[in-house]
C-alpha cells in the first residue's frame, strides 16, 4: 500500500501532520510486570486489570502498522540481574514488603531476563523490532533510543503503552524536549487510576499541545487499512 507522504490526523488540540515514513510506533512497557497479577504493578498496590483494556487497541494498531511496513520500537522497564543500575532510592521507594529484585510468581520483579519483565504475548516484538531496555521511567534516559531514531531519520513518535501518567508521560516529555512530535492514541495508553488517565492526556494536549497531540487509534488504523 502506498501512503501519501503526509496525512492530517484528527487530533487534539489540532490535526497532527503525520509523516508515516518518519514516524515510529513506540510501545511503552507492555510487560507482564505491569499487566498481569504478581508483578511490579501489583507490588505497588495497583489493580492491574485496569490496564488490560489497552491490549486489544494496541494489537490492532500494531498489526496495521506492521502491515504498512512502518517502524516499530518496544520498551521494557527493568534492571540488570545484579541490580547495579537500580538507584537505591528506587529500590526502597514505597516501603513495601517486597521490592525490585525480589522473587515473585513471575520471577524476580522488574529484572531483565525474567518472565515478568518480558512483553505480553499479544504484542510480542518481531525479531526486526528493536527493544529498548530502560532503567527509568523515560525511554530516553540511559538508553540508545535517540541514536536509533536519528540513524533512521525518524522525527515523529506515536506513543502507546503503560502507564499514561508515568512512563508514557515521562517519555513524551523527554521526546518533546529533543524535538520529536508525539501523538498519543488515548485508547492505547492506560493508567491504574481513571482520573490520572484523563489528566495525563490533558497535560499532553493542553496549552496548544505543550507536549504533543492526543487522538484515537481508529484514526490511524483507518488510514493504514
Ligand atoms: N507505577 C506506574 O504507574 N508505572 C511504572 O512504574 N512504570 C511505567 O509506567 N512503565
């Protein structure tokens, strides 16, 4: 399928001038540790079922994106097995009885290589799709994401995943400061807290799109199909 070079996508606060050849789909942290019981999300006291409504819209968007031959990048939040990249402040935050690195039902919590750290099967990366392993909430901090985007001439990001107000917002802000235009499909991002979902999206699109644009994935999928 031949897409036009630039396509206006209905969005808030105003249409997003989508340039598919220069745009990556950046899927943030759709890991078992956040979406399934027994992982990091539940360890923090959250109801992980809140996030599962994002799986199907992400699956549809990812399928359409792949079919069009566009760039897909995945991220995972987590730490080295020896925990040398885990800030002591992050380890003790929350004063929980279990913490990052402890053994849970899906292996050691938020540790690379463990079952819980990996991406859910519904959205599993293809071998050709880079996975960015990040130690923080933002996908640019202490990763090679910016070099990958630069080498491929990418200037726009469609950002999806979890959670809206934590890793998605942090990444959109980091990307915005680096000059990337970010579009967030509201149905493809999720929060454990409905009011944070609403506010997390408002903060992106307010003030003339201070950090980026917000849309619905149907608008992208309909163009792609
Ligand atoms: N706690 C929470 O909402 N999120 C995180 O800790 N990480 C991500 O958002 N991925």
